[in-house]
């Protein structure tokens, strides 16, 4: 049987040399089938038949099959070293691109399946014994294991080189924390990155209206991890260093806007990043205050209520139909009054003082609200849902979002 990396013939009589001569005329067609199957079944390698990926797959398949056939015949060949090098470089490229080896391993399985089908068809047609056919299969899949090992060597070598660079290691640690990696992986990456994991972290997401580039903080005196992306940048630091990092960022970019999470453990970093990014989005929409530093802890309810926009829209269409049927002015003043009462249960004079109107005006509005909602206002579950959906929706309406009313009008029976 062929050994991984060996360039020698099989034992005499194991595979008839004539089988190789039968395979060679089908080589071009086999390579094209392999390439087509891989590009059709592995999304990472999809692309046009004239593209770079197709050419690379074709080159790899042709080289690997030719080398395998030379090994079957026991022919001296320099192809093996080139093929091994090509597959190691493929593993290297996946590591550089930040991918794992899933796609390449799927491609190798497809190639093995197609090659084995071709060899088995030829062997059956020429009445080779089951024993010989079994030896062919062993050698095909043994060679595929060898190619897979070459890919892994290239991948692991590149990853080790990346890990030796503290900057790259810190980037990987940041991504692992955001992605919710396990504690063992986090500890291993932190050791390579020379970063002490604090007991409590704070996540900061930052951007600037004028498009200023976000700082990398490479020379920061604080232990901060940075994740830069096309959207807002993310900074992870100890809760004790939070104010120092915020001050440093604001000194470097005066126009910066920062959303700060509350204190979290490593397992909640990914969630904290979502909260901070959502806070920036809500500030953009005018739903929460667009402060220079947005404290997420002050807006936890709004962050929660806006975590499922589709659910809020659906609840609004079910619960707020009586308000949607009112005129725009009536809808505005009634929803404002209703929400104030739901949140405070205060008297008409107290609500009137907050809204800047006469107490009798509040009583008139409350009479109209009762006409619209009736007995439903005595249902505790309805009141809870109504409070939440109004709390989430009224700031949207005040900020100018008319989508709820447009949806209601489009679905209203004509």
C-alpha cells in the first residue's frame, strides 16, 4: 500500500499496471468533474469556470492524480514534492485568510469520491477481483490522507507563526472573546498575547460622525484589546481602566462617540458588544440620547425592547390599532398620556404637570383612551404588553419613524 509521502511502486501484482493506462485517457474529464463538483458543493470555492479558484482546483487535482498514477507504476517523479508544496501552500492561504480547514477537507472528500468512482468503474469493466479493487481503494484514500496532512502542516505552521506575533495573538484573542470561545481557548490565547484577563471587563464601541479613523491604541498605557472593522470599532478593557481608555480615545478623536457596556465577565463579551452597537444605532435613530458617552446601563430597557424589531412591529400592529386609527395629532397626545400613566399610575394633576397641560385636558384624554381600549385596560397581561410596546414605539414615532402607521394603512381593509 502507498505510504504517505512515499515515491515507490506498489508490491508486484497488487494493481495491474494496465489499469493506469486505462485511467490516463479519462484524466481530463475526471479533473473537470472534480473541479465542477467542488465549486458546486463547497461555497467557499464557488466561482466561474474561467476564474482563479477553478484554475487552482484544476491544477491541484491534475498534479495529485498524475503523481498518484506515477506512484502506482513505480516511476521516478519530481511531481510529488511540487504537489506536497502546493497543498501546504493551500493550508497556509486558509490560515492567512482567517479560515479553518473545513472547506479544503470537504473538497478533498469530493475529489476522493469522484476519483474512487472512476477507478471502480474501470476496474469493474475489466473484471478486476474484489481483492485488487480493495487495494486500489486503500491506496486512493491513503494518498488523500497524505494530501490532507500536507494542508494541515501548512495551516498549523502559519498559525504558529501568527501566534508568535503578540499583535496577531491579541487580535485573535479579541475575536475569540467576542465570539464566545471557551475558557480554555481564551486562557491559551491570552498567554500568547501576554494579556491578563481581568475579572470584569467593559466593552466600548466607538465611531465618529465625521468619519474619523478609530485609534488602534497600540501605545496605550492601559491593557486594551482593539477590534477594528468597517463599522464601529470595539475596545475591551478592565472595568478599572474604563475611564482612562475613554479619556484616551476622546483626546485622540475629539468627535468620537462611545457606547459603554456595564461590567461583564469574559463569557458575556459578545453580548456586551451587541448592546453597545445597538445603543449607537438607537442614538442614530433618536430613540435614546446621542451623548458623547452613551452609558448602556441607563438604557437597558430600551436595548432589550429593541432587540427584536420584528416582534415589536408585530405587537404594535396587534395592540395599538385603536391608536393607529386616530388622526396623527390625536395619536400623538393620547399615546404620550397613556404611556405616562402606564409607567407612573399618577393622578391627572401629576401627569398634567409633567406634560405641561391642564389636568382637565388629561382627564379628557383619559376618557378617550378608555373609549378606545375599553375593558382591556383592566387585563394585567394586556397592560404589561401595552406598556412595553408603547415604551419601545413612542420614541420611534417622536424621532420621525412612520413605518408603524404606514404598515397599518397598507393592511387596513378597504
